[in-house]
């Protein structure tokens, strides 16, 4: 992101972001919900069932994405005129069609490693793609090429991910030409989720279309950078836990271990919020100077969006955890109903606020929509499988984060080194406050110290640091 913003400016970054918007829309249509179906049904199956089910999934998705690519090719002039700043950008629409095929196929193959909790391989593929794309961005910027060449390189990187993934997968389960026998059950499970997927895309991305139409591509570039950074900061702490929840709880549910499922949900949400809430406060305080240092002053004008962006993503992530319940109890129609309803809310708010308020109107609309989605998802899911959302812990985290935020604001960092120091000290202050507020039980303190490699440091923390005095003897 720093490379692209500094090299290409707001207008070209807006085009780059718009390609992602179009690809995201069509990907939501193409998958037809069967990505959720394979995640739900394949864990715990025999190798033959896994082979038939997974190859059915990836070949079906490849066929649908190829058809959608043709649609983009024939509609390129119309889409370029309305949403890419002019008919002269038709080539970007065509390129988006090819990118849809490559990125969707790479993503579907990576899903295999997530389904079967092979997280080292999964993370390795993501790390490779991330570093390769960063290197591609730097190369394109240095050589003076354009966004067009950068997208082409990204497509080639996706294809290498496809080749590596297929080599690893075929080594584990072999190769077969599927008979597509599971497709009917996958579609029965997944098709009710298509409106939910489209609604989810609309909630996250439709504001970009409104911005490009009413405000312009430069404003879209600023908005996309702020939202992209907000997503990175929130998902950095949520994704390592959230990505594991779906396949793990599906396996436990299939084994009729509902007590374990509740425990997984409770502590996954608690520990994700333990990091996400202070991250939201910290990024809101440090956001302006961060944007100035890592992008340009033009992009940094959108810093005032950060509190809305970060709080909105927390609402969204909590809602996503609640919506996992609908998949477990096979009541996916409720996901579709909730997301379709809040999608309508989002489109109405975007249409009303963006022409009047610009990108701040888009941020308000998105945050309000995420809040509605969270409330509705929690209320409805509790009817089928009640979860513990650790409300007391969240309140304590909010108090500790607010005090930490004041301390970081007082530091007033101006350089990159000062930003890093302020973030570190903010984290120290936050966790000290959480201990004082007893945001963790003694068992949880012991749990976290197990990650410390040094036995001497671990012993000192548990016995001599004074932490033990914060907990009553009966709790210890």
C-alpha cells in the first residue's frame, strides 16, 4: 500500500481498488455458497469423499468464473464509462475478468488447507503471495510501469499459487475427474447463501461504486486506503483465530461435542477482541501520522474516517462469529435474511449520505450497517445455539483501551520510531490495566505464559512479579 500510494496517487489507486470491487462482486456470484458447503461437510470424511467433493468444488467454480469473465469482456465499455472514470479504461474491466479467474481459483485451492487445518501451508501460500505482490508493486513503481502491468503480474502470482497448491493437494488425495455427485447437496446448502454473499459484497463494496459515481476516483482512492488499513489492523488480530473457527467447530459439531463448540466460540471471540479493541483505539489515535508517514499527505486527509472504520470492523467481526451458528444448525437462510436486510439499509444510507457528505457519509453508512448486522445476528443466533459473548470482559477492555488511548495521545509521536514506541507502550499499559481490572482469570494468565519459551521468565511472572496477588487464592 505505501508503494502504490506514493507511486501512483489517488486516481490510479482508485482504479486499482475498483478492480477489486468488481472482482469481489462476481466472486460472490460465482461461488454460489459452495465454499461454505465444503467447509461444513468435508472435515472428517474419507479420502475418497474428500477427493470427489473438493474437485467438484474447484472445477465448478472455474467454469462459472470463466463465463463471468466473458460477460466482463463484452460489457467492458459500459462498465468503464460508469465506474472506471471513462471508456478509455475498458482494458481494466477486461483485465478484471482474467483476474477473477486467477484469484478465485487460487483462493479455492488455499481453502483446502484451511478446511483440514494445515495452517503452516495455508499461511505459507498467503505469505508468498503477499511478499510477491509487494515486490511486484515495488518493481512496477521503480520501472515506471502502470497499474495495468501490476494487475498482470498479480495474475501470474496467482497462477503460481495454483500450481503449488495443486501439487500439494494431489500428493495428499490424488487426482480424479469428479462425477459431481455432491454438487446437488452443496448447492442446496450454498444457494441460500448467495443472497447473503451478494449482500455481504454490497455492504463492504457498494459504497465504492457510489463514491466513484458521485465524488470521483481520487476520493475513492483516499477512502480505499483508509478502509484497507483499517481492515488490515482489525483482521491482523482476528483472522488467526477466526480462520480456524469454522473447520474446527464443524468437526466438533459433527462429533456431537456441543460443549466444546461453545467453549471454542467463547474464547475465540474473547481473545480476538482482547487485541482488536485496543488496536482500534490505538490506530484511531496514531492514524493521521501513520498515513502521513506511510502514504502521502493527500491520502492522509482521510484520517478522520479511522474511528468509524475500526469500530465498524469490530461490529462486523462479532457478527461473523455469531453467523457461524447458522451454518452449524443448517439454518443458512437466516444469514441471507439478515444480510439482505442490512444490505438494503446500506444502499439507502449510501444513496442518501454520499452525495451530501462524501466519503464521511460512506463511512457512517457502513458502520451503521455493521452495527445492525451484529445486533440482528446475535439476537437470532441465540435462539438456536446460545453463545457467551463475555460482556464484562468487553467493558473492561473498552475502559483499558480508552485509558491507553489517552496515554498514546499524550506521547504525540511524530516519527516512525516514535509511532512504534508509542504502540509498544500502549500495549504494555493496556495489558497492565487488564490485569488490574481482572480481565483475565488465573488459568488464562497461566495459559498465556505457556507461550513464553524461557522457563525462568515464566516462573518469575507467575510467582514473583506480583501478578498472583491480583487474584484471590480460591481462583488460583
